[in-house]
C-alpha cells in the first residue's frame, strides 16, 4: 500500500523515527506501551530505509511504501528542529539497526515525545531494518 509523503514525517535522531498518519497499517501495529521511554520492538515487522522509497513490512499482508525522497524530514540532532536530509535519515536508520515507527491519527504540530510515547494514542515501536 502506498502512503502519500504528506502523511509522513521522518525525524532524525540517534534512533530515527518515522511518524505516520492515516496509515493502512495502523490497526496491524501493536498499541505502543513505552515504559519509562523505552520503546518496545515490533516483532514480525521490518523496515528498508532507502533514499527514494522507505518500505515498512509487517506480518501477512500488512505493509506500506513511502516515496521517501518527497517526504518531509526534520533534524533534531542539533537541538531545535530544522529541515533535514533523507540521506542522513537513512544513514541514522542503518546505524541504529532500524527506526521507531509510530502510527497516529494525525501528525503532531509539535514533537512532544512524552505525549507521543505515553498517551496511548500511538501504535508501533522499534522496527528492525533488513540487512
């Protein structure tokens, strides 16, 4: 299933994050239960972070493709959020061995990690990359 870039936000960091809204995989992802900020692994899911396309594959028929080159990227590695580069996000994902994938009803206007991880509204977790 193709997800439009407008429904995604790639966030750079030590462990990169992919935020999704109106995603066809929302119900297939586990409800996020991040205890003390520790994001659990999404068993049975994988991510292929590439410059042009990012593939998130789940169990059975669950999965999606994002035209990554056209998607927004923000960089939080230097403190304040600024425009980022998809190539850098992909490198972050390779270094981290995957990315945190969070599916929400709508993308947040402000990145409030405590709210995103603790509100119970997000689904997802850490998704390992395929080698």
